[in-house]
């Protein structure tokens, strides 16, 4: 019999995760015919450990039930594994960038019904130092500020919690000296933030990298620089309109590999969670994970 592991964060979905897990288990057992194991996270990196065991035991499917943080830990269990199960996603977070990019329903009940879909999408992942990421890496003073957004703020404001905190930091003119080397050359200068995106949805804004596709084999990179009060406002408008890369104070490029370093201590944010300090190296892992998506999903 096929085996599925459900990895759940019990604090997600306004603490309705247990209710949804029961529905996921019923759908997998009764409708699809899986033998199901349920794993509940209680501390950091539990989801990674559970996913590693699913890979080693050659499970057919792993289902992440939680937010982007739970998903980030889960996909890191796939790192360097010769056997990688299919991935199902039940989004219970406030942003859910990965689900947005794959057109997986943000309504949990609809997402559960998606698990019976026969359609799979081969999705790129990327490696940053010794971990994987599925959505975005940000580096610079602004990245550190975004990590300070609380769960309460995200629950209340959603994606605009990041926008509010980011605008406050940008208006403070805090920058970091960055050296960024990629397939097309090297950029050096002071900047408040560098962003490398795998998907079009970043922090809940689905227009930050509208050209990004989940399987295009590219990192879509942005360097924001020379931002005063006026330019910060116009950059925000460009972001909302989906043409940030055309803003005069934004450097945009695509690459398969990129390294970022600084002469000062600089923090990063990886998939919405605090990441490693600079220096970092990133590279694409093309078509690394098979994800269950809706039968009628129209994904660029």
C-alpha cells in the first residue's frame, strides 16, 4: 500500500490544524488509498526530521499542514535525499507564498480536495549554503527588519505587515555594503536590501517578480539602492503594479547562481524566517520537487 506522511504544525490555522489534519487523513485513506502516518511538530526543525525519515523510508507522499515556516522546514528534509516523496500543501499560514505561486487553494478545505488531483508540477528549489528555500531570500538591513514582524501583526495585516515594516526601515535610510556576484557579473555598493525570488509571490505580493515561474530554472534578483522618501514611495507603487524591475533605483537580473557578501555583519531572511548571516551562496536545483496541484491550475 502507498504510504503518506502528514506533517502538521498544531498552532497554525488559528489552531484549527488538528481539525484539518483529520480531514486530510480521511481524504488520503478513504479516497486515495494511502496508509497514513501523522507527525506533529513541537519544536524547531521537527518538520525537517520527519521529512528526512519519510525520504529514508521511501514514503510516496508528504503533506505539509501549516504555514510557510512549516513548509520551509519540511522541504529541507528533502535536501540531499536520493528518494524524494511527492509534496502536498495545505496552507494554514497568513501569507502562503508557495501555495499562491502554484495556485493551490488558500482555503484549507479546497486544498485538501486538491490532494486527489492527478496533476503534478516539477518545481524548482534553490540551495542557500546548507539549506533549501522554496520562495525567497532577502539580505540587508531591511531583511533583518522583516524578520521582526510578529505573528500578531501578520495575522492582523497579512502581507501589508511586511510592507509597513519595510517602508519604515527604508525611510530610515539604513543600508549595507554588498558585493553580489552572479552569472552576468558583479555588483558592489550600498543597499538596504537584496532579494532573490524563485516564485512570483513574495511576502504575499504576487507582483514582485511577475516573470518568475516555478520551473524556469532561474533566480529572479533585485537590488534596491539610492532610496530616499520619494523613491521609496514610487518603488512601493512599482511593486504593487508589478514593474519593480523597471524602477530607476532597482537593479534586476536573473541567474542560476549568486553569492552575496559584505564587509559588515548582515543578516538574511529565508522564506520568511531568520536565515544565515552573510556571506551566502545560492544556486538553483531545477525541477527538484514534485508538487500536487489542482487539475485546472494555470501556472506560468
